[in-house]
């Protein structure tokens, strides 16, 4: 489920949105490639602590992160893996992942050929996010659901 930080995890079906539902809806779109960017963590933790009150971190089970299985055209690029928290970049007023994703999509991740591939974007975002998170004494590792590569954007000047 996708859920806001103020959701009640004990009523997740009412306060969250199932990822499977999202993927099913996206699969209905007639497109060659669909990329889902998620600036969310799958750990059950947030900057203000656990999303599951009155439980210790050791009692939480490792989440099974659902990725689209039925439709091969959907790729998920998420801010973290199941082990880490999606870090907030306070000076930028947004998530660390979103900050570097936007910079990468605007051209910083391009290798100079005026075409931005998914691999170029992933390599750029992964490098920047892991480095800046480490400077904040945190761990954040963006993940990609599959290693397909195609051009996301072509820049014309």
C-alpha cells in the first residue's frame, strides 16, 4: 500500500492505496513503456519514527514489495529499497529522491547525446541520493524493478 505518514496502518485498506491496484490501472493504458516514480519508503519507518506505534522495529516483518508482474511494460523506480527510509532534503523542501530525479530529468543525467535513457537516469539518481544520504549519516538506496533500458526523453536545443 501507498499511505500518507498520518494514515492508520491498522486500517490500511481504508487509509492507503494498494500498489496492485495502481499497477492494474496503469496496465490498462495503451503505452509501450510506463515508468512509475515513487518517492516513498517500504520500511514502515518515517523521519518521525515508526508508522506502527507501540511496536519495536524488530517485530516488524520485512515487507514484500509488490512490483507489476502481469505487465512487462511497467517499470518502478522507487526512492528506497525495503531496508531504508526515504530521506527528506530540507534545504530543497522535498524528498532527496525527488530532488535528484527532477535534476536528472531536466538534463543533468544526460551523457551529452541529448537523449536520456532510464539507465542514465537511474545511475545519476542512485549516485547522488546514496552520496547525499551518507553525508547526512543516513542510508538510502533507490531501486529499479527491472533493468530494462530505453530513452525516456530526447532533448532538442
